[in-house]
C-alpha cells in the first residue's frame, strides 16, 4: 500500500499539469483513500482498484493506466476523458495480504497468508441499500460516484485460480472480441463458464451481464452477488459498470467449451469433496475456536471462516445432480469449462477457510487443539489438486496487469461510443418554513 501511494505521488510530480492526487476518504483504520486523476476531459471514467483485499493486481493496473493516459494525449484530450483511478478501496484488508505479495508465488504460500474480510465488510456490497452503507470505504466510493457521475466505472478484481472474464451491467457490443484478442496476445485463459456467473446471461465468450439486484438471504448474497452493490448505484447517471477479472494462476481448461463425457460424475465428485472438506473444517474450527479468544481482531478474521462454512452445504447440494438446492432451479447446460470452474470453486472454498484458520492459529502462538497438521494436510492436498490435477500455472504480474489494462481501455472506448445520457435529476420536494 505504501509503495502504491508513493508511485502515484511520483507520477503526479512528473506530470503536474495533467495529473493530481487527492484524498477522497479514510478507511476504518485511518488509511487515506487516494484518487489519482489524469486529464481534464468533460467525460469522467472511474476505475476502482482493490475492492477485494486478496486481489492486488488492480493496484498495478491503475498505475499502468495512469502512465498510458499521461503519455498519450489521445487518451485524455483526444477522448475528452478524465481518468479517475482509486488506488485501493480496501487498504486495511490489502495490508493483511502483504505477507505473500513479495513471493514466492506458490498456492500454498498464498492461501496460508490469505485474507479477505467477511461479506458484510466488503466495501462494494450494499445489502441494505446505499442509504444504510456502514463502511467509510463504501460511503467514500458512493460519494465519488455521485460527484463524478462517470460514463463508465471499472471495478478491478482478480481470480486466484482460473481465467479472465468480464461482468457488465448492460451489453457492450464489441467487448467480447476485444477481450478475446487481449487474452490471446497475453496467454490469459478466458473463463467461459465462470462460477460467479453460472446463472447469469452471457453476452459473449467470457462476458456476462450482471442481473438486477434482488433481496435474498446472506448465503444467496455471498454466492450470487444477489444484493445491491456499488456496481449498480451510478446507473441513474447512465453509467456502465464493468467488473474486470484477471487470473493469478491460470487454468487452460476454463476456456474449454466442449461437451464433457460424464458431467454428472464430475458434479458428484465435486459435491462430495466439498461436503467432506466442510465437515472436516467445521470440526477443526470447533476445536480451535476456544483457544482463539486472545488473538487480536479474532472476530474479524473468523467472520469469513463462518461465511464460507455457511454456504458450503447449499453449494454442494446445488451442484449435486442427485440432490438439488431446493429452489427448483436447474443448472444450465454444462461444458468442460463450467465443470472446471465448479471444481476450482469447491477447492477454493476449502483452501480459503483452511488458510484463514491456519493464520488464526499461528497468530495465537500455540496450537493446543492440534489442528495445524490437519490444516496443512488439507491445504497441501487441495493445492496439489489445482496445480497437478488442473494444471494451474502462475501468470506474471506484468501480464495480469497488461491484460486488465487492455480490457479497461477497450471497455472505456466502447462505452464512450454507446454512452447513455444520464437520467434527469428528480426535483427535490419543496420545504415550507414553519408559520
């Protein structure tokens, strides 16, 4: 986080006429939220890095975008665009991931040092609507959206294991082709059956439309993004929101659109493994929890553990062809890409839960419940599934950031062509004085 802010300040110092840096809010721990702006165009583009604490590539991407915009007047004056780049939306959570950022880039090191807050502490979500937003980071982003009224907003996310894909609040013709070109040039697999978008409309290969938000229980919100979010908030201004996902470890099979030989057998295996892992983790958590009371911020670290264990049974049922999730909603026709994404998702849930619990026990300084050997064994087995069974391979940071940069530039260019005029402001009710 310190390096990110320092590099942004250095860019501004080198380009004082076209770049500026301002504080637009403060995190819960008192960390500044910095906005780096490049250009003076009338049209505002907003790019949000670091909305999820374990997805750091957006920081590298916004610096790269700023350098491109400052080096190329066509991206500023020529396009009549001001680039507004929020360096990190969750700096407190991002600091908790700094242990693995310097490497080595192995799955085991990543998951043992992994942190991502519980669902209710993730600043893009508005489960009770914008008016009830509780986190200062969320309120800062909402205020920025209302101030800028951007024609496009790009939220920069990262996939730990899998491929790249894009989620849009409305169709953007031509983007799927641009995503395919960037992915092919940079060796990034496109995720053609993304788990996040399993039930969402597909706008093109690896491009999905985010459905309108609906009210649901916490489990539905965690697994389906089925609540209000800062992606939808600026819709009133005609804003197109694009969520740009870039993978850290790529898996080629997520781009395989072929029909699988026996989908039901794969689904049964994925569901069975997830149930077994969840039961084991619940037992380990029950043994360890009484010994974690003295760990600093233990409740905040336990919240995501509880979130993941909450959703595991429902997901296992939803994916199991012999069970069903009780909603009557069938799975869509599944390709090899879909099955690979579901297999990754099941391993990811177990790995994140085990990694967070491993981190908590280490922070306690002792392991009286004897859970660390079992957690280590589970982490090693599931990492081997990803590495050896699925062929997960590390993608260098420069390629991750370049892919994301190209997709953002394409989305902004295409959104400028198809920009909607903002909805007219509603008149405020007239307030009459007393008497």
